C-alpha cells in the first residue's frame, strides 16, 4: 500500500457485505492492475454498524472515469447495491 491513495469509497445497502478477497478482486479488475489495496472502516450508529469500503491505488492511475465505469459495472454484476463516491481530486 506504499504510495497508494484512496480513490473511491462505497457503502453497501443494508444487509450486504463483501469480504476482502472479493473486494480486492473486484477493484483489481476495475483498475486492470494488481498494484491496489482495499480497506474497510466500521462505524457504529443507532441501528448497529455501518461499513465504508475504501479502494486504494497509485495516484497516477490512468483514466479514472473509465475505472469508475468498470467499477460500477462490476458492482452491478456482483449484485452489490449502494453508493459509490470518487474521493480523488
């Protein structure tokens, strides 16, 4: 993860989750690179817990709009519903 920055984050709909291996695979396919990393932040709220998944890669990753499009398509194919947000500048 040396030199990686968070490029996207997402929250899944209630009752959905994704494990670290599946998340890495999804993100690697979207970026077309194995030089990626993922993390999960868990927050407590009144109804229980909420996970935010962070997708990290090199800040020099090429064609971020295309990566985002592939990521959205892969999430849809995997039946993952939620909100995806770009956090890169």
